[in-house]
C-alpha cells in the first residue's frame, strides 16, 4: 500500500488480495478500497457506492457505513403497485447512493405524510478492519417492524454489534401500506409488493456483499414484529430460496396469521372510491397509479370496526394469497405452506414477557369492550362457519381460562388481559411454528427464547399511552440490539448495557456459526458458562434472557393454554388438542432420529 500526500488531503489506495480454497480450487478474490478524506468507495455491478467511517457517540465503536444504496428502481408511475425492478445503475460515474440523510418509504410521521416513493434502498455497516482470519464476515439482514405501515432501515443503528467488529449488518427499506400491499388480485396489482422488495434486497446482498467483505453464503435473515412475520414468510415460500441460510424471528410468525387478508379486493375497491379512482363501481387502475401520495397515505388506514382492534384485521393492507401469475410471491394457503416449507433453516425465535402491553393502552371502558367481544379471538375463517351456540361456547372457554369468576374485568385485572393477548397473538403462534420447523424431513434446529428484562433501553411508545403500566412490551428487545431513536438508551446504565452485550453476542454467534452459544469462548466472555439447547418434539424449552442467561426446561407456553387455543381455532368437524398431537409428535421424533443417524 502506498500513501500519497496531496495538498492537505490524504489519498490511500489499498489493493487487497485474498486467497482461500473452495472445492479444491484456489480462488483469488480482490477488492479495491479508496479512502479520500475519510470517504470510502466500493464497486458494485450497478456502480460506485460511497461510504464513510463512523465513530459511535454511544460506545466509541468505529465502523464503516454505506447508506442509501438503491437496490430497485423507484416504484413510481407505471411501476407503482408492481413487483420491484432491479436497479442497474446510472449513465454517469458518480456514486449511486446518497451519503447523508435518511431515506424512508411514504408513511405518517407525527400525523403528517412523510417520505418518498424513491425509497427502495439498503444500508451496509461493516467492521473497520478486515476479518482477522482473512475470511469474509457473516451477514445479518434486518427487516424492520411497524405493522407494514411504518418504519425504515436507518432507525436501527448497528453500534452494539460493531463494538466487537465481528459481523456485517444490512438494514433495508420496503414499501409499506397500500403502496406495498394493495392487491386487486390480478396482473395490475397482484399484491405483496413489499415482500418482493425484501426478496430483491436479499438478492442484492447475495450478489454484492462480497464487495463489502461479506460472505454471501453466511446470511441470516432477522426481523421483529412485522419484520419477523416477513422473515418467516421467506422461510415458507420458495420464492426466496437460497437467499439466506439462518433466521431470527422476534415476536412474529405466520401461524394463525391475522396479517393474511381475506376480502382484499373489496378493501382495495373501497380505498379506490375514497380517493376517487373508480368508474361504474370498478377500480380505475390508471387513476390509482397517478393518485397523489397525500391521498394514498391519508386514506390507506381505513376506519375499522371494533372487532379489528382485538385480533384479526387491524392492518388495512397486508399480505395476501396471490393468484398463480408469473412472479407471484405466495400462491398457497398458510396452512399448506406451514406443512410444506420452501426454505427451512436453523432458527432463533421468541417473544417478550409482556407482549400484550402494546394493545392494552386505553381506559376501563376498553376492557369491558374487549371482554364483551372475545368471540373475535376465534379466527374469522373459522368463526364465519360456526353456529352461534358454538361461538358462545368457545368464548366462554376463553373467559373461564383467563378470567375465572370475574364477570366484568376492569383495570384491576390488567395483567390477565396482557397475558391473554400475549398468549394468543404471540406465544401460541410461536410454539406452533417452532414445532412445525422441527417436524418433517427438513428438520432444522430451533432455539427459543423469552426476553424477560425490564430496563431503561425499552421503547418509548408506551409512554404515550393512556395507561402506563410496567412490563417487557412488544419491541422492547430491539432497544438492546440496536441504537435507535425509539428507545431510551444511556451508556451510564451498566446493568442495561450488560444485558445488551449478552443478547448481541448470542445473535452474533448464531449469525457466524448457526450456534447461539460458541463452542469455545474465553473466561471473560459475557456468554461464559451459558447454555442454550434447541427444542425437541416433546419440549419447547427456552432461554430466559435477563441480567442472567437461564435455560428454562419448561414449556414455552403451558399445555393448557395451547389446548385452549387449539380448541378455539378448531374447525367445527373436530377439535385439535394436545392429546390429538401424540401421533404427529411420535412421527416427528422418528424423522429427527433418521436425520441424525442416517
């Protein structure tokens, strides 16, 4: 390497050759890194990407960041509501990305429409130095949550991960709301555009991450809430096969999927009427493609009946089962996909102790309304086929289980409401999904966790709620993984900081090796003496993550709760309880043994 002094600027050219063996052949990989006034350049197939060296104000971690890299053409005009088109570059030699500023897809921020449709970008954060072993870094792609209507990649800063300089973090943007998930059920707007955005971003990582020192064969897909559900849908669908090799699912799966919409064409038609894009009661698609962004964002969150606040339809536009057209992401039912996964991979999955706090935010009257409308906890596709006496029976089962001898629960029974929501919306689906992931011939290890620590790095969203109650709410764990503006974080809180170090090291080890606990570690490691066993066919044991890491050899959700929600969601022709799963469990164990010994 040669260093030149030119006026008061420094120009450093590094030409690095790496050699390693692959399939018995010596491969030579190289990349050219240009550092000019602390600016970095990377060459990609679509053009130069510029970056910079960043020093964290939180923990002094120093790393390289390359932000706002376009992976798709702006989905505007004729491309609105369509599958994304790959970005292939511009007709000049300037860097293709904007080095400063935040880019995010259109959404409401503080009750105002913000963002641009030219938002399909991703951000790459890499260690400052090359890997000490000379190999490429493992990669974690992060899909943000936000109910498919809000959020963006740059909210989540990688400072905690970059402290130890061990992996590459990629955060992505994808289309939200109507722009990302409106569907007419035809070629005009087939639906799931946001999921296709995610898949194209993953394909970019596969093709380009080596230019940033990353290993395209060691990619972990991770997400929280809607991001976790999205990640699991990529596990289910062969559309994304080969684009990632491990997964981390935080507080969201596709089981009992309230995200999967029915009546989506009718919903789109009502939406089109609101923004005056119908003719003779039919959607004028050309009008939709040219409608103002202001109208689309303001009208996309349709007024919903009370039942939708409880369970099944609190999202206006979401994931749909597409018509079998070319380029479709998902054409099968969730039930079919759960039994025939297109891309099973080793997985970490879990929830926070009090997930349901995110829903219980209103007054005493709200509790009465929930209690009087528990029938809506029965999945709509099942409820619509049940006679009234059966609906009443199942509703009483829910009341008896969570509110024994309580006719009209109130704020005094706050924790019972939180537990009911946590079990139904999060824990139940997590357990059922985990059991399916270790079943069948494509067995993959599953590591379950519960985040139990209530500390200062929690998200601030609950501070704005009418009811302010303690607990470990939905999304709180992200404050211990990423530096972000949605959380209260201070490096003076040593206890919270140490909890952050633990969960970051668990995730990092899994991204690197597929094992959340390294096989070897130093006596000073924050994971020293920790253990985390994968679940089995008979036990959904889990790791309790708090000030200590404690392996819990107990069921993730107790048998009686699973039995209740199995019965509540069962078709009228029969009930599904734990007793009816004995034979599948035996088959599961036999298949696991075959995978181990054959």
